[in-house]
C-alpha cells in the first residue's frame, strides 16, 4: 500500500468519523475509526504509513469538526509512536499487539485530546473526565 492510498484512507476514515460515528453508540461509547485505522496501519505496514495517516487524518478531522487545527494530528502522532513501540515489543503476535495497542490508546487518546484542547482553548467543562473517557 502506498502512502497516497494511506492518506486517502485517512480522509475517508475522517469523513466517516465525523458523519456516521456520532450516531453509532455501543454501550455509551463511540468508536474512534481514525485511531483504529492509524494503529492498524502503523503495526502492520510500518511507521511511515502510520505517520502519514495520523497527520493527514488529524488535519482533516480538525478541519471538519472545527477543532484547533493540528490538535488531533498531534494526539494521533503521539499514538503512532506508542503503537510502533508496542508493535515492536509484541512482534510475534501481530494481531494481539493491535488489540493491546487499540485498547491502551483508546483510553490514552481522549485524555491527551482533553489536555491538548484545554491548552489551546478554554478547558472543556467536564465534571468527571475519567468517567467520560
């Protein structure tokens, strides 16, 4: 898969994340397609594909959702680094490393997003941030 196809996939995932996913709720939680796609490509295809997806997808979703430009890309780039490390540590079980990375980053990514958004704009009025994550 070339980097161009990875970038196109990131734009598609960002569009799905901002249009369909707000209406899809599973047990009070909404899946983060862009994060899952980024982690899968990072572990399976390598760091360069993960960085491309994180940057292009993050900027796309920031432009669509009217967030501070680059905030989601920054959070996803940090997640790509963690996913790459986890992929190397758990090199034997590629599918197991994907599951572990998505489970771990599914908790870390929203917390980082709250911190980054609070640093760039006024803090988000969340009564209990850990309960919302």
